[in-house]
């Protein structure tokens, strides 16, 4: 068996073959990113080469439809993970948003409904971020409370029943096929573009990375903790609400039990996309890649006629694989510890022999 | 005479800080006990059937199932590894495995041991990944999904009825008028409390949770503790699964749907600190009784499911904010 630290040097030698500026850019990309990009390509090729139905326009459209909601959910959780926090409440927030959208859309129409629900989600997210900052409670605990509370709210406002959209025509508007895209997936891509640019280039976006990567250092350097923290949760709430609203409009109904299993694929997509659980690392483009990797896998499996519950096994296993990959590739100190442990063992063996 | 340095008095680690932390701990216990008492008082005054013996027995039976899972997770929480999100799937998987083994006619003790050993391995595997630096939430989320998927494939999403009566007494027996589940819960509660406060292992768990680096520096291996606590958590969950399977003579994948949240709620209402190092098995037990009694009272008052969930969420947020405030005041003023 080859040891895991064998991969990085191979990539480095390979990258060294590139000359000049391109080579420098290639060499700057860390091994874990190569591993992720490799996973993306391998999963795609594995299905595209073995199943002719996989790359048909209809199937690619389906993949992007799945990408549209999963990507948004992954972005919502991902932003809070980048900030060094964890928002467990996205699934429940999406459920409440979906029901609100179903109740409002008859009077307001499609676009205003989405905007109003997004604003409500933003208001909720901002308040949640503010409380987490003020009360100094681990966001994991706080959002666990709101995960349960919002689920209850979803049951309360829906009267415990599935709410059906009054004008079902709108569902078709959202999912109508435009080549491989639909208004739904195009909206998602637009949101990704905006959020991605904000995270990458705006000062407030950079602050989210700063408090995630090294919170004490960031505060020492003058980053006000409140601002990025509240913005991260505000964005998370907004995007979760948009996810719930759009997906409910698309399916024409919203159930209070909806989105209960949203967290698992969302976190998996974010992690495959290079969001680090240690905070401070990740990108919108990465989350797009991660989400597509999952959608390729699910699409390929369902084309083969796998039952829906195989998806959950696959996503769970994929999540475990990514955690292991991140552990062995992205943690130099762990590799050092492993070497130390081997050294200590061999020394002990020698001592016993001598 | 030289005046004592005024700053020295507020230096952390001074005796008065220890006293403050101790008094905040006593306050936490008092609050937990008082909230359970107040809840029962309110129930008694507003809803007569709440305090009837048959209803109390229902409360302790449902509290026992949540409580057994919560006791297991308490070890995880105290060791500073937050919580496990795979306990409901572990419990359901144990129920399925047990139902399969019983339907194949395996003897009861063998089936029990096999299921518990399986849970031990699954838990230790999760603990191993956490020990290597994996995030506990994500690792257990992944394992939970994998177990659920595997369970779906094995059972084809159907209920497994085993029709074997050997385990009936375990599920429906009532020694001294109290259900076996409740006996098991009380028993596990005492064991967990003794282990946590009176054994070296228990002290190690709390020490690692309170300060991982100090613990490592004094020769405790945090990674070993992580493996142990997750194994305990998975075994506790599978014990709950075994009782459920024995009670209904079946194994179902959705047996414990939503129960990890209730179990974690019990821990948080019991005042354990999620960052580790602070909490107790008995308080978790009380927390489980509180959650079960609250839910039961709301059912009797004909609250709908949504309203009940909502108030459980509110109870968690209130408990967490209050205990967090108490602890931070003890450390910083």
C-alpha cells in the first residue's frame, strides 16, 4: 500500500513540468485542491463514458436542476463554515421559507414573493448572527435551538399540512427548460456569482475568511468580530430562504416536514468543494464544483436504476471519504505526527532488539 | 507597607474564581432541579391527568429511551467533541440487526452481544476519525447517513418482524410495576454518574473536555478518549434500539426519527457545556425527564406537533443562554 503522503510529491513533480507564469500558478494550487478537482473529473468521466444517456441535454438539465437547490443550500452552510461557525438551521429555515412563499405567492406574484421571503430570511439570519455574537454562544448550539424552533414554526404556520401553491402555472415558469438551464438554475448561478465576488473581493467578504481562519489574529488586526459574523449568518439565512422558496415554487407545494435531510448533502457539497471545517478556507467556485460532483454521482446512480435511498448511502460515504482526504492531505502536522509515531515505534523495536 | 497590586486580585485562577465557578455549578444544578419541579407543579395544577401514575409511567418510559441515548452523548459532549448526530440511526440499525438475528433464531444473549459489539465498532470508527482531527458533527452526520442507507438496502425499507418471543420480557416486562426500559435507564444513569465522577476514565473525559492541551501535556491521550466516548455513545444508542426492538418485536429504520435532537436537547437542558468539561450524567437524566414531561404535558393540553417542537426549541435556547450566562459570569467578573 502506498502511503498517503506519496501523492503530494507526485503532483509537485508533475506541476514542475509547466514553464513560466503558468507553472507558478499551477504550483501554487495545493494538493488537496488537485484531489478535489480530480474527484470531480473522475466522477463525471466514470458516468459520461459508461452511460450514453448521461451527457444528453435532458440529463444535464436535470443535473443542473438538482445543482440549483443543493448548491444554494451548500452555499448557505458553507459561508458560516468559512466564518468558523456552523449553521445547522438551514433546513428548517428553508421549510419555513417554502411555506411562506406558498402563502404569499397568490397575492404577490413570483418575483416579489421570492424577494420578500429572501428579506424575511435575511432579517432572521441577521438577528440570529447578532444573538450569537451578543450571547457568545457557540453557533452550533444556538442554531440547534433554531433548527428545532423553526421546524415547529413551519408546522404552526402551515397548520400541520402541506400547503399547495394556488397558481400552479408558476411552477412551469421556474423550471422551463432553456437548453441545459432553467430560470431556477440560472438564478442560482447568478447568486453564486454575486456571493462569490463579494466573498472574494469585498472587504466585508474577506473579513468572513479572516475570522474563520484565525479569529484571535483577525481581532488583533482590527477586524470587528460582529460585522463578519452577522453578515455570514445574514447571508446564510437569506440563501436558505431563497432555496426553500424557489424549490417549493418549483414543486408547487411546501410541506412542514420538508428539507429535513437538507443538511447532509449541503455540508457534503461544501466540504467536497474545498470549504475547510477549520474555517477560513473555501470559495463559491469550489462549492459549485463540489455540488456538481454530488449531482453527477446521484444522476449516474439513478440512471442505473438505483433506489432513492442508495443516494443517501452514497452521499454519506462520500462525506466520510472527503473527511479522510482532508485529514491526510490538508494537515501537515498530522503527517508529521504520523512520521514521529513510526519513528518512535521503530526506535522502540530497536531498543527491544538491542 | 506595599499595597497589594490591585490587578492581582482579579487574576484568573485565584481562589475566589474557583469559588465562583463552584457556585455557578451549584446554581446550574438548582436550576435544572427547579425547572423539573416547576414543570411538574404546573402540570399538576393545570392538568389533573398529568400526575396520574399511568401517565407518569408513560413519561418515564419515553424519557428512558431519549435518556439512554442522551447518556451516551453526554460522554461525547463532556469530552469536548460536541455531540453525535448518528445516534438515532445507530439505534435504528441496532433494532434492525437485532430483529434479523432473532428471526434467524439466534439465542438471545448471543444476539445482544453481537449487536452491542457491532455498535462498539461503529462508534469506535467514528471516534477514530474524530481523533485524527475530523469534525465530530460532520463525521457523525456522514456515518448516520451511511448507516441509514445501509439499513434501507438491507431491509428494502420494510419493517422486519422477527416473531421470536424470547425477547418479549425485555420489551414489555414490568418488574415492581416499572417498565424494563426505565430500570435500564436508571441503572445506566447511575453507572454513567459513577464512571464520570469516580473513575480515572471519567476524570480523563472531563479533563480532556475542559482543556485538551493541558490533558495531553499531563499524559492523557485525547485521541484515545475520543475513540472511547464515541464507542460509548454508539453502544448506549444501540441499547435503546434493542429495547425498542424487543418491545415491538420488530426493527424499523425510522424507529428513532428525530430522537437525536431530543437527546441533545436533554443534555443541553441538563446544563452541560457544549464546549466540554462541564456537565453530569444525573443532570442529563433529569434533562431527559424534563423533555419527556414537557412533551407529554403539551400532548395532554392538546398542543399540535408543531407547537410542541417549537417550545422544545425555545426551551433549548433558554437553557443554553441562561447556563452560558452563568458560566461566563463565573469566569470573567
